[in-house]
């Protein structure tokens, strides 16, 4: 309560107190108490005014804070929705690349050679490099990284609207980024044997999916 409201409050209480004293005096001497009651009532009204105004201000502030919080939550939810969308696109692009590399490797193992475009390869290193060049030519190899970069931007936007209600989901989103990045790196940069590649894809994808499910479940609980 500011100084002016405090002065009005105490002034009103003083008038109210004076009215009560006068009322007591008049009752003792059996005089008319009408004037004393009026004075006490005026004092009470004056004292109540700043209290009521202060209550109004506190309610107004609480309402404005709630509106602001709801706007932040709405913005967070929008960017989180975009985040999940771009993570899904990054996942699909990563799976596409993984399937292509895996198919090339499996054909080479089965047939002893694999034809990619106009070239035929009989060794792992050149076959995988050839598949990589084809993916680049198709514009597919960088898709996962590009969608991942957009998801990172979405995450930064989510951070701008962090509240006590969504901070846990922000932690989950950060974990999704880390697990998705591991999956992308494993799938789009093969540099080992077929079995090692397959194992890495399986493990990183499993962790990646678990992280996404954790965020989705938290989001569903918060929104519903």
C-alpha cells in the first residue's frame, strides 16, 4: 500500500475512533447518538476506501499476471508443436538415409557387388561412398540435418516462453535434441562395419524414440 492510501486509511480509522468515543460518551450521558453514529460511519467508509482500492489493485495485478502466463503458455505450446513436427521430419529423413545405406550394404554382402547409378562396387568403403554421393545428388543426405537445425530454432523459441508449468517439458525437449542428433549422426555418417552400423542405428533410434515419447506424454498431460 502506498503512502497516500496509508494516510487515508489511518485518517479514516481516526475518525472512526473519534466517532466511537463520542458514541460512548453520549451513551453514558444518555444523549442522542445520531451524530456520533454518522461520524463513526464516515470514518469507517474513509478507512475502507483504500483497503478496497488496494484489493482491487491486487486482483487486477493477479488477473494481468494470469493473462500474461496464459499467453506465454500458448506461445510455448505453439513452438513446441513446431518442434515436434520438425523432429518428426528429421526422423523420417534419417530413417530414409539409414534404409538406403542398409540396403546397399545388404546387397553387397549378399551378391558380392552392388550397382549404384552407372557404377558397380565390390567393397564396402566405395559402395557406401557411392550411396552417399547418390543421396547428395538427390538432395536427401542433408535433409535430416536441415530439419534438425530448424528444430533447434524451435527449441530456442520455447526457451523464450519458459514458465514454472512447462519447464519440465523444456528439459525433455533438450533431451530429444540430443538423442535425435545422435541418431542422425549414426545414420548419415557410416564409418564402420555393417553390423556396427546396424547396432548403432538400433540403439540411437530406440533412445531417440523414447525421448520423443517422454516429451509427448508430458505435453499431453499438461494440455489435457
